[in-house]
């Protein structure tokens, strides 16, 4: 191959799209020995497999590790797996169905609607402070603080504790990278223990004195039969809301501004017409999605393009490749902020479609809108360096000048 899929190579992480094009040209399913996964690069296959119940985020609802031909995780990693395995992201029916139904009772469209003034106020304050400083690192000044503050506001985390959230989240999310080293696992386990302990105390306080926050709503949520979330399910749900709800938004904001500043004609069109913001947000999510890869276990033999992928295998659904597939998008390599036919997969699909999608869109539209209004002359001050992670892909910083 002229272009090589190599998720540990800095040059690949900086621009994986030529390698994706080569993968799509070569076929629909490719065995990748370094991670022992099947790479799936085409949009139609990624979209279909996200909805296919022969695949799952876990296999433990049907098989033991041994029955599935897998080695159980080391005992020392247990705090991370307890936290991770009780959250919506890594559950399948019937547990996923029950928990998502209960969480949806607390995390309603009305919840997001009521947050809208807060989100817009926070975006305005952060953008205003950034402009007053004359620019700097957009990532640390605007992209990171906004979603963390919003999730903290939702959960009812006191302002004095909010600085704890981002480091915990970053350490836990390190375990989602391909073949994470033991030091990454150690940090993820430590963060899992500390974050779980913190939330357990917060839940205990809310049981005694309920408020208007999401934790109070999760405590109160029950179905017609009286079923409620367990304490561990509440803890795992809160951690997932933080991790999924802010890692993606932080990197979509920074990656999106990097993209805009490298496409001056499209940026000029958006500055001239802020009515383009809704389609612009979708296009920025498609063009350079922060979540490049989503893993699924094959629970029953599944055929993809004539290749039978056997039970016990793991597939890597390449979101970044699917979002640039010419079979699904007109001129996929071009940034078009007015694109309306945009079936990108950046928010997933099927039962694991992003629960927080409306909130993410609100945050992105608010922060982009405020910066468009307040910093019309913004430009890159330095070419950003990419973080080493590939699954959740983003820059270390985004230095801009006004």
C-alpha cells in the first residue's frame, strides 16, 4: 500500500484520510494483525454494522470470557471495568434497554432546553475572556472549559470541584485507545476509583437533599414497575455523560476551528451568514470527526463483502473513513458548510446512538457562534501538533491570534 494504516504513527494521526481511501479501494473488510481486529472502512458497512444485533459492545451478556475465546482483564484493572461495564456505552440488551429507558426519563429534551440559556451564557463569557486576552490557546481557553462546565452544571458538581473532572475523564478515556500501555491502565484505574468515590458521596448528599440537577433526577427515575437505577449504574452513567459528553465536544471544537482556519473561503461564508451554523456544525463533525474508530465484538458469524468474520472477532468501524466515503457523500474531501445531505456517523447509530447529541449540538453552535461574532479576524498563530491518541483524535493546543 502506498498509504499505510498505522494508528501509532504521528504522520498517520495527523492525516489518516489517504490511508482510509486506500483501504476502501482494497475492499470492505481487512484483517489488521497489530490489534487483531477487522477494519471496516466503507460507510454502508459501518452504518449497517452499528445497527446489526449480531455485533455488540460487550459479549458478557451471552458468553464468558473463556467461551468467547478471550482472556479476562487483569484483576488490577477491575475498578475501571466495573465503572465501564455498568454504563450505557458497553452494555447490550436487556440491561442497555432498561438503563437507557431510565436515564432518558431524567435526560429529556426539556433538560437540554432548560440548559440552553446557561450554555449560551458560558459560551459568551469564555469567548469574551478569550478575546479580551487577545487570543491564545483556544483549546484550553474555550473548547475544554465549556462542555466540562455544562456537564458539571447538569450533575450539580460544585464549582470548586470542577477542576477535578477533566483530568479524571482524560485518564479514563486513555483506555479506549488501541493496545493501551500498562501506565495508561494504571492512571485509568486510579481515576476510576477517585471519580467513583466522589460521585458516591455526591449521590448520598442528593438522596438526603434532592435538587434540580441530573443526579437528583437519576435517583428519582423509575419505570412503571418501580425499577430504579442501582448506585453503580448511576455512577457509571454520570461518568459516561462526562467522558462522552465533553471529550467529543472539546475535540470537535478544536478540530473544527483548525479546519475552518485552513478553509478561508468557507469561513468567510460562515462569518457572512451565521444561519449556516446548523449545517456547518454537522459538516465539521463529518469532515474531521474526533471519534475515528468504534469497536464491536462479533457475537455471531457475520459476512462483510464476501468475507466471513467469525464469532469471537473484534471489528474496528472506521468512522473517519466512513465520513469521507464517496459512495455516501458528494465531494467528500471538500469542506462544504452548506451541505444538507450529510449522513455522517460521528454520533453513532442504532441503540448506541449518542444520547447527548442535542446537547453537543447546542454547545457547538453556541461556542462557534460566539467566536464568529467576537473574533472576526481570528487566524492560526502556529500549526497545531496532534496528540498521540488515534481513537479519540485531537490537537494538543490550538494557538490563534486575533
